[in-house]
C-alpha cells in the first residue's frame, strides 16, 4: 500500500547537477520524516540527507554538505534531492526512505526506517 518512488537518476559528467525526486503514496506524507540514503556497489547503505516533517530542519552527510540540498513539498507528497558539483564517488543507487517515529536509536542506521523506495541509479563519469 505504501509506495515511495524515486526518479531523476541517470548518467552525468563530474561537476554537473542532477535532481532526484521521491513521490510518496499510501501514507500521510507530512507525518513522516524523509531521508535519502545511498548504496555504492559492494558497500553498505549509508545516510545522505534528511528533512523533518515540514522541512524546518535538514541534515547532511559530511561528504555532500554544501553540494546537495534536500527539500520537500508536502502538498505534492514529494521529497527532492538537488545534487550539484557531482563527483565520481557520488556514484550509487539513491534510496528514498520514510519514518514516522520521532525518536530513533541511531538515525544513521538504515534499519531504523519504515519504508523504502526501489532506488534510482546515479552514475557520475570522470
């Protein structure tokens, strides 16, 4: 019933921009904190960015801070990740996730989250 659908991934040259979107359905979108994770080939899923219920607070991994911007539009049930100055090391599958619980044992642990999208591939060429 709950679906999170990412889009916007693709192949981009280093230094270029890309914008990812995550459209949610089957849930009350504004009741969920929304989060982006990435998973590089052969590696564990890791935190990228998060945004609180109405967009009042945002959080970023140190590797993307200053380059990526997370946002959400609750009227459209959509979360975005604007990625600028992309680097080859940004290459990964990017996943949208959602969690309703306000308190997490470890917000960086992907196992804490309730729902996941299917992922969208981002490939940055050098």
